[in-house]
């Protein structure tokens, strides 16, 4: 499974079906769509826009260098709002 699809699986584990369509192909446009689905789901789960990384923060990491701090902060905040059961 592509890494960005794993993030969709993460939010679907918190609230089943929150991301209805997960693209499994590695086509860049589809993977960027998965990132958008993940970020939208995070907002539906109670996160504010300021707590979210931006799509390029993750996507650019493939070729240029990502912003791991922003990505990590989003995942930590998601965990804080929805702790593991």
C-alpha cells in the first residue's frame, strides 16, 4: 500500500468510512487526492486548519524534501484528539 493511502486507512480506523475512496494506484494525481482526503477527514474529526500540514509538505518530500515537523505535529494532534483504544 502506498504511504499516503496508509494515512487514509488511519483515519478510517478512527471513524470507519470517513474516507470513502482511497486511491491505491501510485499515479501522482491520485496520491495527492489521497492526501487531500486525509486532511479533509482530519478536519471532520475536529482538527483546525492550523493543525494540518499542507499537501506539498508531504508530497514534496518525494523529490525535494518534506517538512517532517509539520507532518508529525498533524499526526500527534490527531492522536491526542483520538487516542488509541
